[in-house]
C-alpha cells in the first residue's frame, strides 16, 4: 500500500502503525480470552462482553476493537480509488471514513 496520500500527508505512516498496534492488541486479548475459557471456571463470556462493568479487560478489548476499526478506516480512506473523485472538503473525508467503516463492519455482522 505505497499509494500517494490524499489527505493524511505525513500522518499516513503513524496512523498505519497505530492501526496495526491496536489490531495486534485486539488479537492478543482475543487469544487470551479464548485460552482462559479452557483454563478458568470464571472466564469472561458473552454476557461480560455485552455488559463490561467490573471487567477492565473487556473494556480494553472493546476499545481496542473500536480503535482498530476507526484507524483502519482512516488509513484506507486516504487512498483514491479509480472511480472515486478527489475529496474536496471536510465532509468528503468524513464520508470516506464512515463508508470504509461500514464496509469493514458489514462482513462481521
């Protein structure tokens, strides 16, 4: 993905690294939660993922998933596709980011 930056400029690299970092953190927490299902009787289950009160690991997992999605959408919206017009303003960029987020979330639903 060495395409030219459309609107991020020099922040393209740090945004990519932050997205990869949060993605790695999310993966590590997911692996730990899966392993803990087999090792502990009071493992974190679906109920705790829906209601994370009193479980800081669940809150960190949900926040890292959200940060991964947001930073990934920001990074991938910084390129211009063949049929996409050049972003002309703030709302064009917001539309690009939210459309990328919708594309990421559709397969996971």
